């Protein structure tokens, strides 16, 4: 069955949201009160039904086709790597925050980055321009504190890890450019 891990993620996330509504529990990744399990668990909890619906629709749209293209085993690795890295970037940029980061968005942005690499022939070389625009735009939002209640840092981390991981799968040199930009921009945001 194609897209089986995407459908499993969809189902588990939906069931966790039902649990969340019934119990009132919201388990997120909170930098000021951190546990190791939070680096995965936070992805399954959502702040509202709209947040959940948008993430699940994006998961079906971006995740299903990417999983079909790169195979389930690599897609599972992509899920864990992007989810963990999205959380790490969020913590690095907001180390003393009491606001929990929740949702599949970091992974969703990882699938967007992965899709850009996998389908690059269809997009020609626009993926580098899109990646640079997205990185600079997100950097702008974070630097000028225009993020509101959205974890743009986690989105950026997921997008970059998804792109890099897919480039590693394909051994593409553009991955080194994005890796360098990731390290430099993350280091700068942490220092400033």
C-alpha cells in the first residue's frame, strides 16, 4: 500500500487530538521545561482544530507523494530527522521560552523541502531561489520578532532538514550550500 506511513501519521495525529480534547492535555516542546520525549511527542499535539486541519491537509498533499517517490523507509527517517531538527532550531532560537511548540508543521515543511528536491526537474532550478527566499523571509520574521503565535523557527528547521536529507539521498552538491546557509543563519539568530 502506497503512502502507508503518511496515512498512519494522519490517523495517529487525529486520535491524539481527540485524546487532547477529552483530557485537556497539551504536550508541547517547551524550551524552559524540556524532556527528551518532547522532541517527537510535540508533533502530534495541535493548538486548535484549524491548526490540526491545515496540518493534516498539508500532510496528505505533500507527504503522500513524497513517500511514494522516496519509499517508506526513507520517509520514516525524514519524519524523525525533520521533527527533531525543527524542535532543536526552535529551542536554539527561543531557549528560555515558556511557550510550547506543537504540531506537525516542522515535518510538513520538511516534506515541502524534500518535494522541491525530488521534483526539481519539474521546477527547474527554482528550488534554490524558493529556498533562499523562504530562508531570508523566515529570518526576517524571527529577527524582527514578527512571529506572533507561529513557530517559524521550527518551520525553518524542518524545511532545511527535509531539503538537506533529500539531497543527501541523491548526493547533490546544492545540499552543501543549504547546509552552510542553515549553520550560518541559525548561529547568527542564536548569537543575536
